[in-house]
């Protein structure tokens, strides 16, 4: 993958944007499609006509999801580290308990 950014045109909530990104336009389109889908859902559900208000609500929802996911990953990482320490202690005790010459 090239380090030079590529210009890609995407459509979000009826507006076109030219964005610089990695040389994989499919990624930019996939992310843009998700943003567009969320904005359309909010606009339909809340009956909001202002694109700015819809975008802010979508951003708040996505930021909340990201924060929850970060906490979930942090908790899982902490659990894994704790368990690894426990296993390390058990392994050290088992090695120390081995009879000499085995």
C-alpha cells in the first residue's frame, strides 16, 4: 500500500465530499456508507431536517459506541493480563516443585 494519500469522492447524506485517504477507495466508501446510513436513520427516526443536527447526533452516537468499545477492550485486556500473571505464578510454582533430575 502506498503512503501517498488518494483523493476519493464519497456521498454522505446527499452531499459529495472529496477526501484524502489511503489508496484503498473501497475503505473510504465503506466508512462513508456507514456514516450515511446512520445519518439517514437518525433523520428518519427523529424527523430532523437540519443536516448539521443530524450529523452531530450521529457523531454523538458513534462516539458513545467507540467509548463503550474502548472500555470493553480495556476490561478484556486487564482480565487477560491478570490471568496471564496467575498462570505465570502457577507455572513457576510447578517448575520449582519438579524433582531434581527429572
